[in-house]
C-alpha cells in the first residue's frame, strides 16, 4: 500500500529486456540510481513504487536498486518505454504508524494515459490527459482522487464522451515529481481510486443477485410488488 506522496525522484540506469543475472530472474529488469533517500531501511523483497507501479527489490546498494518486471507490468505501464537518464517517481510502501498524506494507492496501475494539453496558469499548471482504456472513465470523477505516475492528485474536469480528464499541479509538486518534465504525447501511468471499484462491486452484486446467485434481487422485489397488486385487484373483482 502507498499514499501517492512521492518521496524522491530517481534516474534510470538500465532497462534490460532479458536479465539473466540472479537478480534479474531471466526476465525484464529495471535499475534505478539516486535512491539513497529511500534505501536506508531497504531489504531484499521490499516493495517500492516506480512511477506508481508496485515492484519488488531484487538487488540494492546504498544509492541504487533493481526490480523485475513481469509481462503484465510491461503491458499496463509506461515502464517498458524508459531509457537510461529518464527520471522516475519513487515511494516506499507505507509503514505502520506513519501519517497518511495522500490517498489509498495500491501500486496496481489500471492503464496509461496520454498528455494532450499542458497549460500554465500563474504558478500552477493544468494537464489534460486521455486514457488508453476507456472503461476506466467510470471511476474518474470531478474532485476525486487519482494517481498519475504514482502522484496523488485531485481530478478537476472530466469528459466521459471524449475520454479525458484534467488535473492542476501547484508549484511545490511540480518541483518534486516527474510529470512536469513530460511533454504532450507522453504516456503516464494511471491508477484510479480503488474505493470506487469496491463500491461498484458491492452495489452490482446487490442489484443483480439475491446473494445466492439466483438472479436479480431488485427484479424479484418488483415482481412481488406487482403480484401483490394484481392479487389484490383480483380479489376485489
């Protein structure tokens, strides 16, 4: 679990498509430098979010660490397009007893989105983004939470018909995360607020099932009302 409050930015050292080292596990791997700030209490197997993607540390030094990348991760995130020198957002998994400054972020990226507009507004900046997976739009609501490359942000405008939304970033955040370093057309990782998914799951289950998988409870309720009304009319005629 993460909060979406980026602790520091690291730099990509290497992206390897097939890493045969013991830390690479015969799959894709990503190595990051400039991470000294978050490695003081690091252990092998710990979780670190890179651009909002929860990944497992397989190797580390005082300043660098390596993670493995599964095919699912590469297909859903922007991590496979990273090159040496690219900056990334870094956050350690939430520790018990610490203040919770952002929102509940799982580190499970839902989709990517493309930046379609960047508009300065005094010392802040607007970003308009269009999602690649249109089905995600139902979880994006005005003033709701969203994680962009692992940064906890507030949704401003939403256009469901054209599949875009906007966020505004204040000056402090601009200097501490990677998004302002990107340009129109670049891809970012998006994780929607997981609470919306849980609400949808629960309400759909209630409306579409009687709890035993026997059809719609709502339909049964309406049918019973109609039956009682018809029975009452029949008895009075």
